[in-house]
């Protein structure tokens, strides 16, 4: 936290920043570094059911040239994201979107993650009750190496509707992360990829642009699960964990952390994308509609782009757009509503990201 006027009268507690507390160019160093352990890995797997072999088995990972099984990329994202919440989105109405996300060096159990953010955009909403804050957040390990950096924008309440607003700016973001800028894994040893243990024989060459993949399975979110997930990431946003405050809000109940929905759809995507062992970029994303405990999440993906990697013949990149839908199966699910403009009412997530898939020898 950086602004004295956003502290409590005692100066010892932190009620979080409101929209008028932010300034363009403001740099924020977030508190509470987090050492990630095998306990985090086990709990994350219990919450999401992820089955990707790379993050599940050290022996499989070593066969791919890693020293150990790396921490799941999205778990890294959530841990870093959680560090930013007390300063950026404690008073959020909703997290709106992501762009320009890049995963850096892999994270292993025992690594300690820290986070910092820079305010790159501000835009007050017409009702003067809220505004949108744009930040670029960077997560680093104990050696100062970047593990993830991304842009996100979040709707934050104002403390006072008539409070003056600092200079406004809506930043431009790239539509996708360039393949040339991706952080790539170690070279795949000849014969090192065990397709049987991975769970699928579908290589990069077996996909095609425009292909739609129904991930078939559904997962119902229980109240205890999403609360545990929120606490696992040390995410303190009121909209996710405080029923006393949210019971008086617009929905009358807590919202599921959108990142948990991302993780569930990623876990569900194993059925159809089992060889997409690494997420290397977040190109964009929107939490289209709220999700609540008791909702059942399904997912389907569309292949947006296929890219060979410069100087590499062992992996190829797939740009995917995965849709999370609630309380409706993904088979033949429409992306848009009948008017052709809005999302279908059951869509809760539109997530654009890039994965790496082994190529055939």
C-alpha cells in the first residue's frame, strides 16, 4: 500500500485502495513473499483435479529435461495474483480481463515468489461509483528471475463518488503474445516423451485451426472448495470470502474467484489436450458472468492459431480460446446469444492462451 489516506484512522490496518487512491505510473511492491511447497501442489491438485503429467510426476518431468516436476503454471499465476489483491483489488467489484501474460522460468517446490505492480491505466465509470484500474504485475523468484508477468484490469469502488480522479488513460495491449517472445522449455530429449503416460497420442500436427474440442466432463464447485482455493492463493478480496459483506451486495452471495474457474477449465481440458503440458502465455481473457457455489462448470476450446517455434522442432505452439460454461454441457454450445453479439448467458469465461504441445519426431 502506498497512500496514507487509504489507511484506517489508526494507521495500522489496511482497508485497501479505492479507485481515487491510484495514480498513473504508481509502483507497488506487494507484501508477503510465498515459498511454494509440495503441500501447495497436492492441495491445488485436490481442488482442480488436474491430470497433466508434467506437473504430476517428477519422473515424467525429468524425461522432458526438467530437474523436477515444475509447479503448475496457473498455480504460479494464482500465487502471484494473490499477492496483488490487498493493494489492487481488495475493494473490487469484479476482475475484468487479462492481456500480455508471459510465463518465465519454471517454478519448483522450495522457490519463493514475490510480486510487484505498476498502474498503467485508469478510467472512471460514468456512474462515478467505480472505476477501472489497469496494472502490469510481475512475479519473481528468490533469484529475481521473472516467473510470470501480465496485465489485468479490475473494476474498483470509489470511496466517495464526488472524489476527484487522477489523469485517465486506457492503455493499448497487444492482441496476442508473439511466439518469438515465449519462454521455452528445455529441448525435448530424443525419445523422451512418453505418449502413453501423458494420456494421449495427439501431437501438435494433429490439431487444426478452427477445430473445436468439447472437453466432455463437468465439475460442480462446492462452497468449501472455492473458499479453500481463495485462501490457498492468499486472495483477500471481499467478494470471494466475506458473506457478511457480500450478502448485502448485488448478488447476495460470494463470487467464485475467476482464477479458480480458469484452473477448472484448464483441468477439464486435459480430455482433448492432454499433451498441452505447459501454458506459456495468456493472450487475453474475460470473466463474462459470475459463478457461484453449486454451479457446474463445463469447457470447450477452439484452436485459434498453430505456430512452429523458431529454431525448435520438438514443440509447437497452439493458441487456444477456451470457454467455461455453467450448468450446460459444452457439446454444441453456442459462443454467442441469439442476437449474435452478446455471449450466450451460460458463458462464464472466455480465455485466450498459448500452450506448447510436442511434435512428432
